[in-house]
């Protein structure tokens, strides 16, 4: 029979998949003999079974939970529901991958009207007993019974006001009794029945609620953003309560073994005396730094510092720990590998190797490739920054520079971003997990309250988003959507501000930014990654500028140059349009002759920039109507410019209209109908290569034919290319090698690729179109319904961002195998957006592709992801 519940003493750190990260580490700490309150873990398998059984806990699991509860009671020597010797527990979620704040926690479970009196008598601390009870009622009602938290907060606020209390800690026992009374009245009013008094029922309901929270909307969004599969489920940890709210000799805190912002090797954290866990994170009171604990209670500080060191050595990584002090006694409630900024991740990884705590292979696995993004993004232009005057200062919670328009609600930020606003700053009193999507679309986050471990700070650091937290200098009015800075100046929705996440400064203006420079730890780690990876990393670049950027990030070639982008340049567009409106081949050739020198110089620029690295040039791909205006007045203006009659041009535009342009006259179909286009492009590529090779380079250009579905159409275009190229080479009297290959972006091409490989010297998987054609929905419109698909758990992620390995991946696998059957040395690469996505890169590595090609800013991400795939575990091993 399967075992669904484990005592902490029965598990260990290697059982993360079953016990969740938190449960496995609590078990490991128990095994290490650290002061961990006793308890047990209900496994992730129990969670998946709960869902498979139609959201019910099977009798056998319920029985096992009750048995473990009894065992724990015996261990602790207290009894659940016994007012004379009450046993209270915390109930916390804990998935395999840490998902901070995404799921729910309930503290002080086991309290009811009689137990609270018993607890009060037993501890001689009535205030503490009722403080615990009011917390429990609120958390249980919110998490389990879905009564809004804010309604309870309103009551608490009211009682505080009535009694002139500034902080929660100022409330007396009598005040808290009153809070409890009003909470219970509210509960009854909302639910129609009394607050549940039976501890066992409370426990089962709480376990179910944690299971349910695995599927709450914010957890679903978090999983999608972090590539966490929906079928993992969460474990539930039930643990003996220890009390940080027992008075001024008690407290609770969070600390890291190294600074999570900079990576500096120094204990770093915050705590609050006379408080329970949620007070620190919620930012209601401003916590003290861990340093101050040394003064308040040196003994506990030293014990904690020793444990921290021991844990770091044990896990050989920076630890993020939660602790509680109950009447001067220390308890460890959690340890895990700490989330950190990109800069800290690099420093810690390199330092751990220097300190002999990790191998280079282990070090590269400690950095999440996606995080590198944060290092590659702009900082403020130093001169402008120096000249600017901050209008407020908060905590430097997550580094980077952000400039953008302010929005006061997460939904507004999301809306603005959907509407095309790419510079958004979310300003909130404090953030909560519901804000996750709004935080994700924001360049920066500014909060009025909360410390360095507040929700905003933790989440922003994880996302690599700039964040200034706890900025008391500003007064935020969320309802009326404005804030005032320290000088009293008002900022309304849409006004520009800038945030410096490294200093905590806020600027009331738009500041210019500059590109970052990468040195030190970054290049060390990248060098290690390069030694380990087998996949080559190329870039998608259409201009020498992009190519240079990618080269500076370590690209080893261009995997996709989309030539059409060159024709949108203002100096080329007229010739391009002339070519499109041509009625005869002669007219077309004349227009193409104008384009030839421009295109040739484009390629010379690219070849020169790429210094002999391979360059793949893709021939014209989009439907031609994209180059012509659509609105009548624009057609009129263009007709005049081109010396045509309006109706003549209008009829050409109408002729080019297609019902499904993405599946219409585009890709190689253009070259089949107008071979002279392929001829001109071949001429430009070959002549450019000859020209730069004359200057001492050794370019071997790769010509890539797009959107092939049938080998004969590839052969037709290839014949045009080869005939043109060979004649130019012969006339020039030079030696020049070149390759002709194709994109695989149509399912038919994938499944007939043994045939296609007879003509193609290389395949590049165009997974944007391949995904579109395989799923049968448009890459431009999928956004309209994908949200519904996530909510209904049909899809977990956007197949245009993360490769659908089951379907599209299967086609890639088939095509690779068939291609190799025909041509064992065929070169295989990928150039769709997935080429820069870590989990997709891991897939490409496992399939034995030769390279991935991605946008310049993703090159470092791809280098690291490729190394992680080679070392093993890949992107998913990170979680
Ligand atoms: C693709 O389809 O994956 C591709 C790279 O081509 P494009 O995005 O230009 O259609
Ligand atoms: Mg394509």
C-alpha cells in the first residue's frame, strides 16, 4: 500500500519530489539534529491523488493523517483539542520547486473557544492566547473558507483605532478578546454557520485547502512563468507550533547565509520580536536587521549563525532560513537554497568554486539562465543619474534601472502592457501574490511598505525585475490612483518615474538608460559554461548592429537573417514596392536591380561583422502585401509618388489580399512564382561573400529557403540559386563554397524530411511557424484564448514561448532522424523563438541538434542553458 504521510524523522533532502522542498528539508534538518519543531508531511502524491479522485481526500489518506497526528502528539506530549494540554500546529504548503507566497499557510490550528482559554491559563499569557486565536480565525477563514482577509483587517483596524493602538502589539488581551468576538460574528454572518470548533475537522479542511491552493490562479501564473509542471502537486507540512508572539523574548525572522542582492558572504536578514511569521513578510511593522539580534540576544544569535553556517556547508549553497524564537529558545522552521538576484547568483556560484564548496559543473547549475536577462538590461546613464534629484528613497530591494509610466493596480499594468505600453511601473502600498501578472509585465515595482523580504522584494528579485520597496517617503492613494513624493508633488496614472533598484532612489522623471557591461563573475561563469556545452549558439540578426551585439554576448554565427527586414528600411521600400507592383518580368527585374546593391552591402556588413563565423541568410518570406499600404489615403499618396493611377494601385493591393496570408503566397512560394527574386538575393549573397573574402575573410554563406513543404519546390528554388551562384563564381574566377538548406516549418516538410534532405544541406527548425501549423492556430492571435486554456488547465504554457515537446518536438525528432538517414552529416539547428528558451534548449541538446539560434540578448541565456543541458538535469534540474 502506498504511504502518503511521513514523519519528519522518516524523510531526507533527497525526497523532494515526494515531500516537497520544504518537507524534505525539514526532514533533513531533523536528521541533522537541529532544533526543528516536530511534525509530518502529507506527500505530493496525496495531492495528485486528491485531484484524480475528484478533489476528495481518500479515506485511507485521512486515516494515515490521523495516525501520524497521534504519533506526533505522543512525541510532543500534548493533545490536539485538549484545553488542559493543547497541541497546536501550523499547516503549510511545500511544492517540489519553491513558489514563495503562491500557496497558503495556516498557523495556530487546533484552537477553539475552550482551547484558547486553556492555552491562556496554561501559559499565563492571555494576550498571547487570544492573539493566536484571532490570527487563526483570520487565516482559516481566508484560506479554507474563502472569507475575504480585508474584512478581518477592517475589524482589527477598527479595534486598534478605538483603543488608540498604533501597532498590533499595542493591543491588550481584552482588546484581542473583542477582536476574536467580532471575527466570529463576521464569520457567521458570511458563512451562515459558526466558526468550526472541532480540531480534527479543522485539520482535514486545512489540508484540502492547501491542495486546492496548488491550483489557485496566482499559482497557475507562477508555474507558467517558471516552467513548473502542473501535475507535480504540493505537499502539506503539519508541524508543532512554536510561538514568536509570546512576548518580547520571542520573535520570528528570515535570514540568508549570503546577501541575496549582491552575493556578499555575510549573514543577512530581518526579524521582528513578539510576532508570528506573516508579520515579517506582510511588512506591517518594519523589521530589525539580523545584526541587531546579536545585541538583543547574543546567545540565540550565535546559535543561529552556527546553524546557518552548518546548513550552508551541508547543502553547499546559499540558504534562506526561517526561524522562530520562543521565550529565548531558537527553532528552525525552514531552510532552502535561497532565491537571489542574477548578480548574486553569479557571485555566489563563482565564490563557492573558489571556496572549494562546489565544482564548476555544480556552479553552473546554480544559476537560472533566465535570470541573466537582468544583467543584460540597461542601467541609468551615469551623467543623467548624477544630475537627477531623487524625489524619494526606499529600500533597494532588487537591482537594475527602470523607467516607465506609473500604474496603481496590477490589472491596469497588465492592460497597459497589452495595449502596447512597454514601460510600466507598478506602484502599490504593498504587493500580494494576486499582483503577480502585473508585476511580471512591469519594468519596475515601487511599494510604500514592507522590508527586504516582503513579497514585492522576494518576487521581484526572483523575476529579475527592479524593485524599490518600503518607500515611506511617498504617500500612495491606491483608490484615487496617485502618489505624492517627499516634496508633495503628485504623480497620477501614466506619469513617468524612474527607479534605481540598486540604491532605492526614486526619480520623478524619465531618465535615459545605458547598456550594461559584463565582466568578472559573468565572464568566468560563461567561460565555464562554454567549456561544458556541446550545442553551438548562434543568433537571429538582420543588421550588423544586432550581429555585433550578439557577438559581444558570445554568439558563434548567425542562424537566421530575415532578409525582408532590410526591405522595410526607408531607402529600400520604394524599390521593393516597385518590384511588387511590376506587371511584367522586365519591370520586376529593373526594380530588383535597384535592390541588388543595397542587399549586397547589407550582406557585406554582416559577413564582416561575423568575422568568418557561419551566416545563414533566409530568402524573402512574408506575403508581399505587407510592403504596401492598406488605407485608402495611403494608397492614394503612394500612387502619386509612384506615378500610378489610384485605382491601378488599389487593384494591385486588392489582388494581393489573402484570406489567410500566413498560409498564403509567402515563403518559397514567392521564389517559385518570381524566381528573379531568388536570383537577385543569390547574387547579393554570393557577390558579397566574394568581396569580403577578397579582403582576407573566409565566408561560407548558407542560403536558406523558407516554408518548404514539398521537396520539388525546394529543388526548383535551389536550382535557381545554384545556377546563379555558380555562374557568378565562375565569372569571378574565384573559389567559393556555399551551402543551400531549408527551414523545416511545415509539418509536411518534417515528415518527408528524408526526401527534403536529398536537396537540403542543412535544416533549421522554424518553430514559430512549425508550432503555428502544427497546432493550427495563429501565432499572432493565440493570445486571445490562451488565458482560458491556462485557466482550464488545457495548456500549461504558451507553445510559442516554450516548445511543445510532445507534438512539435515529436515532429522535430522525426525530421532529424529522417534527415540524418538521407544525409548523415546534415547540419541541424533551430531558429524559432524557442532557440532562446532554456527548457527548449535542453530538448534540442538531447536531440543532438548542432546549434540553437536566438535573439542577441538571449545568447548568454542560451550558452548557460546549453551547458546545463550538457551537465545534466538541464533547466528543470534547477527547480
Ligand atoms: C519560424 O517560423 O520559426 C521562423 C524563425 O521564421 P519567422 O518567425 O520569420 O516566420
Ligand atoms: Mg517562419
